[in-house]
């Protein structure tokens, strides 16, 4: 059930980056309690895939320029929050 919640996780209308991060972290923490984890790259990829179309340029840039394998979720969220202020 929680894995399904992870797989269906999406950005909701009106969500800002901090809200997305909080909701996503809640799911990850619940899964961790059940000894189910996803690797860091899977989590980052999941967040990037759920962002609205207006984020596509930023997502493409991140995928091209950054090493997503070594990026932390916190670093990703910080980068996205900076861009969010520009939108």
C-alpha cells in the first residue's frame, strides 16, 4: 500500500517545493519503518518526474549539469526552491 502511494506520488495544484518535499519525506519515513527503501537516485528522479511542465527547463538542466547519483534530496530541494522564487 505504501509502495503504491510512493509510485502514485504527484505534485498537487498549489503545491510549492517545500510542501512536495514534506509530503514525499513522510512517505519515505513510513516506508523506512517497514524496511522498504528506495535509493537516492530513484527518489530524486521521482521528484523531478512529478514536477509540472513549467519546471521542464530546470529539470532538463539539472539532469544535464548535475550528477544526480551523488546529489542529496536536500540539495535538490534547495536548488528547486531557488528556481521557484524566480517563477
